[in-house]
C-alpha cells in the first residue's frame, strides 16, 4: 500500500489516557465511523504481547473500513502484524533503515521540525511527514512548537505529503489555512471527546475546509 495524500486528511493517533474504562478498539471504531482516514497505534507502556494482540485487532478493524494502519516506532510489531507501515520520530530508527526492514510497499512516516530534517527524511524514503507541534500540546511533554511559516517552508521544500500535528482542535485548525498541509494528526481532539464518532465528524469537516481554502 502506498500513501495517498487524501488518506492523510484526518489522521488519528491513539492514546490510552483517554479510554475512561472503554476498550481502545471500540474507541478506534467510533473514530473510523466518524470518518478518520488514517490510524496510528501509539503505545509507549504496553508489554509486547498485549501490544501485538491490540495491533492485530486494530489492523483488522482498519482493514474493514479500508483505512491505512501504521504503528508508531515499533518496526517489529509492524512486521509481525503486517501493518501498512510505521511512523518514526527523529530519535527513532532512521527512515532508510526502516525501509530496508519493511520493503518498498509499506508506508513510512517521519516526524520533522525543520526544512533540513524534512528534506533528509524525503531523500531517505519517507512517504509523508508529520510536522509539529503546530500548537502547544499536552500529549507530548517534549514537543517544541513549530511556527506556521516553518510548516509552509517544509511543504514548499518537499514533494511528499505533509500533515500538521500538535494541539490541533476544530477551533484552531483554520489557522493552518494556506500552509500547504494536506491534513492533520490528532489525539485528544478525537479520543478525549465524549462522543468520539460525532467529534470526529465535526473535526473532519473543519479540516476539509482548512485544506480546501
């Protein structure tokens, strides 16, 4: 599966902090019903066995909704469940090494905060870039903000799709109009909502307006 930029319109990153007693797979399915176009499974604290089990379940769900499914950082888990790809940060495995492990048909996303990082990731085989944090965010304590001029410069410098990440909500997403991003990646703007399906639907509409204007 290769990466189509329309698949990156609304990219959901999981976070079990927002489960509130619910199962992650159920929450992800609500997001899929609401129109999420891409899912990244992000687990920092699960043991390998539970991570594997969860990855298999969510991969099957995403397959049912025909939405790309990638794993954050963990290439072994991605290989084990035959996920559609992997997303790596600057401090994780380098894109070229991931490509060597996963092969040409998998999606590789890379986090970038500068034009230099973006160009390097593209040259080493990244299929898309996640750029941020574009707003202050509580989801990643170490996420430094990237101003919108830098986001625009990255979009102009590379030929691969770019999504914005970090602190994005339905209320502030319009501020990204004109930057060149083809979509956004969010955590709490979907998974912290009481009604995940309805919250996703509304957010998707706001994102679509931003991208099309």
